[in-house]
C-alpha cells in the first residue's frame, strides 16, 4: 500500500510571515494539529500545535500573550521537514514517523506539495487492512517462509469454501 492511497490531498497551509495567532485560529477552525508552511507554493516548513504552545505561553499576563501571539510563524516552524513520496510504501512512512517521533509528513511529488499523511491516516489504513468493524472472522497463524506455505493455506480455504478478504503476513516482531 502506498502513501497516495491514504494521504489527505486537501491540505491547509499558512505563510511564514503570518502570526502564531492566525495559525492557532486556523488550526482551531479546521480542527487540525499541524499546518504546512508554504511560500510561493513551495513547502518551507511545518508548524504544530506544540510549536504554537511553546510560542504563546499559557502563563503570563495578557500583554505578554498578545505580543507572543504576533510572533511570525517562520520563527517557530520546523524548517525543511521530513517529507514523503506518494509512491512510498505506507509501512516505511509509518516507521519514519515512529523513529522521528512525528505525527505527520507533507507529501511531495516533483517538488510540489500534493498532500499530507498523518498517524490518523495510517491508523485508518491499518484498521481497513485488518478488517476492523467488518463481519466475519480474522484468522491469524504463523506459517513458515517456504515457497509452498501460503499456497497450502489458500488450498485449505478453497477446500472449505472460505472467502479470503485479505492476507497479511508478518515475521516475529520485536520492538526496537
């Protein structure tokens, strides 16, 4: 499965010269946790809710908060964020996000921003692949890696008229 099948194609962007207050309002309005920062339609950064919280302190007097809210997005965004290719395997992007402890990646094709892939999109893909919420049974089994192992499973399913809706193979998992 590829990123392009699960990414959001409609992205919300903000310019680097806009304020943190504008960014915060836009995130609240759109109910999102990150904004892609673009200049002349090119990706220059990413701004998260956490970046805004650091930039606009919750404590302090109203004057301090007002001044902080007028700070520019460029001063708080992550420049040159890690990006994903639309044809990248979804599992590789999930691993990249996990290793870097980030919740979303801009998707770039031919130097053009074409979408965003988030942890929520990956969860949605996983639940779809595993058939969550669908009627039927999911059978998990550990089989060998020989060339006929999977064939034997399919043969058994045919013998007992079991409809296969999805097959997922995995190796023994040990967390990094």
